[in-house]
């Protein structure tokens, strides 16, 4: 219920394990049969971007803080309720920082690719966390960088940004560096460098092919 967007349920049921704290501080409420929970944000974000989803509220806080007059008002921005922040700030920031694009229908290629990419990221995280004590040092760094690039890339693909392929190129180069770092053999070096050279040489052709597959219905 805490994650619903209904006005009656906002700022309620904070207790993660023990609901006794909500009972003590008056923030407990039972779900009403006539008003089922509608989960999500009260104002949906205008972008699939992973970076925007993670940091938009920091920008909203900063903007509200600079606009507030007096230290009391600024104190409320930092330590007050979300209601104390002007809801119109998000729309202003989105129009300033986000390139507004026409909504496009998602293709089957997009859906398949994003599902596979997300599954691969979850699998990598699971394996690295499971074998962290026995794995080579520094492998977690490569895994985290790969997953972060994948998350940003997912948002770019959902919004059909043409620059998404540069993230794909970065992921391939990251995997190449990791392989060269942990498999120190001449044949490995030659194979990886040759593959990287071919991908770089045919970069434009590969990008056009991938874009057609992902974005054309």
C-alpha cells in the first residue's frame, strides 16, 4: 500500500517489518474496499532513461532549494514532505533536460532484445555475487560496469535513441578488456584484437543492421 499513488494512501504504512511503528506514529491505514491501490508514481516520469529515473529527484530538490526563500523554507525542502516541493518543477526539468520525441510503438525486436539483455544482466550479477569469494579480484568491477551500461542502454532502446549503439560498442569493448585481463594468452589477445578491429571497421554497417532489426516493425 505504501507504493500506491492514491491520495488517501500517500505517506502511509512505512513499517518494513514491524507495523507497530505506523501504529505508534499514526501512519497506519487499512486498504479500503471501495478504493483499491493504484501502484506507481503520482506523476509518471517522462523518460525511460535509467539515469533520469535515478537522479531526477536530486535535480528537483536542488531546484526547489535554490528557489526557496529563507533558511526555514530551504530546511523544509530537504527535511519536509514531498508535498513541500512544487510538482511543476519536474515538468520544467524534463522540458529542459530531456529531448522530447514522438512516441513510437515498440517492436518485437526491441522486446526480445530487452528481455534477453535483462536476463543476462541478472544472471551476471547472480553469478558474481555467488562466486565473489572464489572469483578473481576485480571481476565485480567489470560486472557492475557492464550491468550499468546495460541499464542505460535499455532506456535508450525503449526510447529508440540512435546513440544506443555506442553503448553496445562500449559493452563489447568492456568484455574484450575483461577477457584480455583474465585470459592472458597470445591467442586470446590476437582473437580479441582482431574481432575488435573488425567491429570498429564495420561499425556503421553493423549499427544500421541492428537499428533496422530493433526499430523497424
